[in-house]
C-alpha cells in the first residue's frame, strides 16, 4: 500500500479541513475520512492519535461493507446522493421546522438560512447532478422544508404534478432531513411500487417529467427539504 504525501506550507489545505485557523501558526493533528466520491465525511481531532484511528475505523466500517440484498426491480430513473447535508445541518433544519408556532406543513427558508444551504449543496450535491446529467444547472426555486406526521392520512401529491409549476423545471430534489419516523416513503408510481426512504442527509433527484409521491407517515414526524432546478433541455409536457 502506498500513500501520497502533500506539502502544505501555507496551511490552506489544513484550514479547509479544520486543522488550522487563518492567521495562526497552530496546527491540530487531524484524521479525515473521505467517501468514495472523495468528499469529506468526517474529521477526527482527538488529542490522542490512536483514538482518532479508532474513531476512523468505526466510521468507515459501513463504507467498506460488501453490498447486500437482492437487486432493485422497477427502479425509477432517479439519482440518489448520500451525505449532502451532515448531522448538524439536519438538526438545525429540524429545529427550524419544530420552531413553527402553527406547526405549518411547509416552511420556506429565509435568505440567511437559504444562503447557508446553498454553500453546502454547491459542494456536496450540485457537482454530482452536473456530472451525471451533463451540462450546467439553471436557476432553482427556494428551499421548502416539508413537515409530515401521522395526522395526515392521505398520500401526498408532489407540487411538480401541476402543469404550471413544472414549466421550465428540469429536476425535483427531495433531501431527507429527519428519518426518525415510520412511513413517509417516496415513490414513483409510473415505475412500480419501489419505495425510497433514504437516511437523513441524502438527496433524491428526479426529472420533473415523472410523477413523485410521498406515502403517509404512520408514526413520528418526517422532515424533507424540497426544491426544483431548471436548466438543460425543455421539460416534456405530460399529455
């Protein structure tokens, strides 16, 4: 096994990974776990390097586990991107959703929170969409945090089913923010009965030309961050 050593005399790389602060000569020993897409999954900064390695091994174990389970039949033409939001991002959004005095089903993120989410997704989600689907992305709608609980007994229709809402939009995006609930699965009825319930922080990107539905939540509360992206070829209209 070989390792590549990188020289970082101006500490720019160290600053990116939180091992150093701008204007300071102090550097903290840091072990970083990168995912298969070479994005940062987690950084460990314990004073004990051996403890850093132990934490690294525990965190990396699910990433190296062999694939299991039967192949998915009837898989819809969607892109699943894990880890676009980390635990702290998800917790902050849940607090925002819980903070609604009227327990609104949908809350639009304000400018400050929207910019913060923009900065994260520009690093974790948008590059993947460009790489998989090709071309540059156009404008996007605001971020809407959707809250669903067991009080809603019907299957929820997605806003993209409206002809007027779909015009000019290429992708629908649903990011799981809180998965501590039963039910609430996402599915695409035109492509069979496969249910999608990704872990918190995972995005599911689908073309707006296909129908998207959310099943009822049977217990607990689900939070999903939803938005639409325009750009690319014209979205086909449903007859």
